[in-house]
C-alpha cells in the first residue's frame, strides 16, 4: 500500500496509522456493508490510511457503483479495496488489523504480523448486540499462541461498548433533509416514486419471511393508503408469490386495495439512507440497515438474522428490552409483539393494527432514541481512540 499518509504525521493529537480490515462476505451485503462504511469513515473523518480486503468483490461493487469488480486493487473514496484471494499475496501487515466478525486471517499474514518488531493492534470486530454481557467482554484481550494479542471489540447501544457506526453530522444532514419536502420529493422522483397524498410511506428490506403475506393483507385492507417501497433483495420472491407474479424486478409496480407497491433498484449506501429518511416506517434486516434505520428517527421493524438453535431470539429480546424501556406499557407491548410476529413468521396482520393504535408515541420515541444514541461516541471514533491515542 502506498505510504500516502505516513505513520509519523499527527492530526488532532492522534497518530495517523495504517489499517487493514478483512471482510469475509457471509450474508449478501451485511458484513461488507458494515466494513465499507467503517473504512470510508476512518479515511474521511480521521485521516487514517485504510486497506479493505474483500473475498467477494462482486458483492462489494453494488455498494460502490464506481468500483471495478474485477480489479485486484483499487482506490475508492480514499480506501484501497483489495481482492482477498485464497492464494494470499505477500502483503506487509498494517498497524491496526481488524478481523471483521471472526473471519479467519490468512496464515501467511498472521506470520508476518508476529514477525513485526512493533506488533500490530489486532481486533476482532464483533456483531452488534444489546445483550448484558457485551459490555463486560468489550475490549478484553485474548493471547494467541504466536505471541500476538487479539482484542474483542463489541459495537453496542450502552456505555461500556464500542458504540454504533455513525458519520459526523449525520443527524444534522438527516434532519435537514426531512425538513425539506422539495428535496424529499425530488429524491423520490429520481427513483421513479410519485408520492400519493396522505399515504403512509414504508420501506421493506428483509430476508425471506412467511409473515409478509399477512402484513400485506392488512396494509391492503387498511383505512389509510400505503405506499410500499421494496429495494431489490431476498424478500422479492415472497412478494412475488403474494402478488401472483412469477418474478419481480426494479421498476415493477402494483396496487392491491389501499396498498401501492413499487420495486426499487439497488442503490448506494448514501441513497439507501435517504430512502429510510423519506419513509414513515422502515422494515429492515441484519445489522447495517438496522442501525441506519435507527439514525432515520422513524419507527422500524427488525428482521434479525436467524441463527442456529434460536440464538438470535436472545439478541432480539435484549434489544427490545432496551428500546422499549421508556415506552408506555401499551406501546411497548404493541412494538414487542410486532417484532416477534415478524421474526416468527406469523401474526403480522393483527400485530400491525396494534402498532397503528400506538403510532403517535412510537414516532416520538424513535426520534428520542436516535438523539440518545447520537450523544454516544461513534464506533469509528472509538476505534481510533482505542488504537492510536497512546501514540
């Protein structure tokens, strides 16, 4: 990697160092979505030199339309994107090495890390969770047989954790956009969306979900018109089945009762943020879109990634307990049952009508929760402080 910044320059008292972030693409865009956001922020806001290793560049490319999915190495938005091949090329380890979501580093790279006179900071960036044990494990070291020390770094929603990915001034940009109806309408029109007067605007980004049909039935039969925006993704097969269509693609549009449905093209991360900001309610999945929906300050519905033996339910319940803490009993019960119904695959129609009965409180709470989280140190800033302040 070119020594563009150099290790001996300083910015605001923090040493500028080189970072290697490794991402093994596991679930479509989730893992790469998080690491790409992190890499961009480290460069743009903290002047760090970042190399992002991706084992499936073709999955990365849709997140960055300017990227070349065939390139072995390329610079995008100040980040060096490298193809992580099984036949590992010789590469000098960085000063900070992030092993995202417990992916296994190449053995030759580990050996090169151990051979460095000044050992790199080695962190395992863990998946996001609101469970109580996270704060106790955040920052704990693990000594490795090769003499290196690996630290477990946990994102989180509470003090004592690593925080959430959030760019500087994101809240201000979001609020300015939401306060500008002209900008909102122009953005949606560029996507081919014409706003319907008085309609509730909802985005849907989910895994395959048996509960979708019941929810769509309730939306179509509801008193208030609903516009449903569905970015291209895994839920399209279930949507097509409900519509009686063989296959759906970007640009498709349908109306059933009081429900209007429009399939959107895959968009960049920044444009997906704006879709979330435009909508009154956002159904999201996994980790990256889950966090971004919280920054939108709107009520949301989370489709958590399913794990073996139902381990994901503990994570879901832990977040619900934290998120619902300041809600009235009625609103907390409605939100909790809505999320449970969505994730167990049944009962979403009844749950949706219960959510609508608590709508004003849920809207106010979503904005309040966003402000609380914005007040915490963001993940990228915390990582920089953790790894470089001693220098």
